[in-house]
C-alpha cells in the first residue's frame, strides 16, 4: 500500500467583530466649553463676570477682580462708599449681561459651545427664574422705599409733635406763671391802695402803689388845677382812679376784676 500524503488543514482567520457605533453626542472635543455652565455662572455669579471669563473674555476677569476689590474695600471706612458704588455698577452690569450672554452660542475664539437639547432647556428655565427674580426684586425695592418714606414721615411727625407739645407746655407754663405773677402784683397794688390817704401828692400816691400812670387828664378852674389818673386795666385785674386838686389826693376808687 502506498503511503498517502499527510494533508494539514489550513486554519482560516475568523472575522473580527465590528466596533460598536459611538454616539456623536458622547464625543467631547478637547477645549469645548459648555453653554449651560456659562449660563449657570451668569445666573449665580451675577456681579463677578465669571461667565465672560469662562467664555474666554479678558473683561470677565477684569470684572471679577473689581468685584474682589469692592468686597474688600467695603470693610474700610470711607473707601466703602466708593466700593458700594462700584458694587452697584457691577450688579447692574451683571443683570444686563445675563441676557446678552444667553444669546451667545460660541466662545471668545469663535468655537461653538457644547449644548444639548437638555442643556438648552435648563438654560431656558434659568432665564425664566431670572426674570421672575428681577420682578420680585423690583417689587420688594418699591415696597421698601414706600415703607422707608412712610416711617420717615411718621418719625418726623412724632418728633415735631413732641416739640409742639413741649412748646405748648412751656407756653401754658409761662402763661400760668405770668397769670400768677399778675395776680400777685394786683394783690400787692390793692393792699397798697388801702394805704392811700387824702392830701398826699401824686408822686407820693404812686410811690405807695408802686405803679405809675400815663392815663391822666387835668383841667383848671381859675388858679385851681384838678387832675384825674387811672391805674391798671382789666387784664391787670384791677382799675384804680385817683383825683387830685392842686396835686393833693382828694378822692379814690377801685374796681377788681
């Protein structure tokens, strides 16, 4: 029997499995920035300018360091006034800038920002919350302003009322003091009135009464001169009339009120 040749079977290579397809949305290019991150920074870091800094703008870092300087300056007397004004400017700038940043879809180099439909939806929700927050802040500011003005006016009324009451009290007190002084003077004059005697001169009579009169009338008959003088008034509480003949008291009368 002839020897049959050995036939070695040739191994065939099995085909490699096909690579699973990779979704393009899961592939992130190097250096691509997120639109949602930028909007989130603009929403929560309002006056800092970090949204612009994240986008690659130098003005964003400038605003950030100004914000740090304003925060530190607010702790220093006198400088805190300038710091407060700067802080207010940064806040207004941040409010306006949020709406500007919301419209951007690329970074400072012109590269498109990474934004999925879900990111855009969340960015829209943040925009709605932002507008609601601004509206509520405006209402709160107006109410606070009204309350402040009302409180200031009421405080002034109370303060002026106290001054008026004090002035009225002092006026009444002075009036009472004046009335008491007037009554005391009237009593003294009436007591001295009883000391007047016929025959004394006008000067002596006024010295005894302790008062003088500018209300005198005189007339003459021949060589005789008669004079009548009135002292006091209704406000003084008494009215005294003295008559003199040739400068000698000859009659007197009084009325008390």
